[in-house]
C-alpha cells in the first residue's frame, strides 16, 4: 500500500490532507505526535556532485516549482525507459505536481551516506512536515532516474529527526554497501546495544519508510535497515527474478554475516516483510529472539467476498489489502508472492519467543469491494487472520492500530516503537 507511488495520486492527496486535520494534530493522523515534528538541520550539508546527487537536486527544484514547467522531453531525458514503460511521462509529471503541493521543501541532509547511484534525502515540507526522498539512477550514463519516491514520515513522540552530511554519519553509525557474493547490498545500522533490531520492509520498499521508527529505536538498542534487491529507489544491486521469500532470507543472512552484525535479532517486518521475518526465524532459529510483525502478509489467499481460497491465490492478499492491481511499481521487486506464501506454509512454526502482531484497523477502507461486502467486514476477517499469527507462539499478542491503514509505521509510529521496545526488553530479561 505505497501511498505516494506514481499510481496512487488520489491517495497521496488524502495523505497530505491528513497532516493538517485535527486527528493528525492529536497524534492519530499521517504525522502523529503533538504538533509539527522538529527536524534538526544538518550543518553545511551540500548535495554531492554525483549522478544521484545531480538528479536529487533537480528533483528538489521541481518539487519546489522552480524553473520552467515540465515538458515530456524533459521527463524523457530525466527518467529511465524502464520506469517510463510502467508509468508514462505525463503521469510522472502529474505525480510530481501533486507532490509539490506539500512543499516548498527544505533539504535537511541525508538519512544515510549516499552512494554515487543512490541517495535518500530528508526534507521538511509545509508546516514542518517531514519527508524522505529516495532517488536511484542508472549505473551507466546518462544516469537517468530509475526510482524516485516521496514518503511522508510520522515522527514518534520525543524524536527529532536528524539529517547527516554526505560524508558525516552520526556517532554509532555503521553501514554502506557489502558484497554478498557477486552482488552488493546496502545496510545501515545505528545505536548501540543488544539485541539488534532488523527492519524488514514491505513489497517494493527499501529502507526509507522506516527512517522515523529507526531513529526512535536507535535510542535504546542497535537497529539496522537495508534495501532488498530490486526495491524502488533502493541502493542494493538488482537480483535475478522471479524471487521468493527464501531468496530474501538468504540475502539478509549473508548481509548480516558480511557486515559482522551478530545476533540475537529482533526482526520487525512490515507486510511481506512479515513473511521474510517468519522464514528467517524458521531457517535460523538460534539467531532470532523476537519479532514484531506490522500488518504482516497472511500465507493463504483472502478473497474480496470474505472467504478463503485454496491457498494458491491468483492475486496475493497484500495486493488486496493495498487496493492495488497486480501491475504496479512494487512488481519491480519480482517477488513471487504465491511461492512465498507456500514457503511460509511449509516452514516450521517459530520457536517460543516474544511476538507482537500489529494489525491495521482500516486496511480495506480504500479497497474497491463488490456490492454487499463492507470494508468493516473485511477488516474484521483480517483481524482474525492476524490473530492466528500471534497465536503461533505462547503469549504472542496482537495490537489493532485503530487509526491506520496498511502502513502503520507511517501513521501510528509510536505503536510500532513501543512494541519493538517491549520485545527488546523481554529478550533482555
């Protein structure tokens, strides 16, 4: 459910509108917290003169509506043919125009050290609202944009987001590109302490949507985020497709080993990242000490009439929850969701461990349902299915995010941070 994707312009406008509603000001909307978040500007933060830096600077100028109106020729010269084959240039231009309504934007630095081909900027928009803007470019000239996203951040209470300079990571930071055997993957770790929290994103997402939650978790333990292969605007090298959950598990295991990040781990997985967390725990039970699953995928199909299918759905349930079709930017990741579901069904249940499942209370509000089928009925079914995941271990518990759709960590981040803290403390005990 990528709200700011090229194919969700209307949903994006609703997301931006929510930032100024009374509910948002009370901590229940898109920005959370008591009033606008405070963003600390990184001092003397130039955008580096690299392929990614140049395209990032251009994107910020466009979002600030500086310069001439966009033409099709300009967009064609700036965006890769692969991306424009999915999203025509006129739709790209329209989306950039919608994004600009949340500005003007002030560049606050980077969320992590950029590479020549990828950068994730921290931006402050209208009213102090916080955003991340990841951009990736082609590895070879002319270095056109191959991935771009504007992601609104909900900031947990008491957290000040802090950008960094291109060459000045924060104290306690480690990370960068690591070779896992012919491919490089980007891992970013912050904070100190054990267990290490590993953040696993939803379908098509890199690490960027986790930045606010990651900033909060870094205050009480070490936390690592990474870009899976083929994710939109990610820094990791591409991998052959189709792929499935166990391929992602193998990549993550190799990445943590290469980067010398010892366990035990608490894995927090969103959407299909919940599948990857469960598969990792089944493959490496001695390494996983706890899990927080954020509106995780379910391993059998769910139909729009509220019934279960044979377990081999034509359309995966996470697409159903998102209200998106089978062809959108998340499919750039090349993840075979049917095979991943089958792998989860065949996996051993997790060992007894602290487990929290956080379920969206409004996951079907924006889904077009058949006549006679209500969003509330589908949500109630979804809550029951998610409860069955919590029951996989003794004392597993479920929390319903009453104000959230699928991206709970972007709408009610305090719920996610508190659940991670609870699991970390339980592991320490």
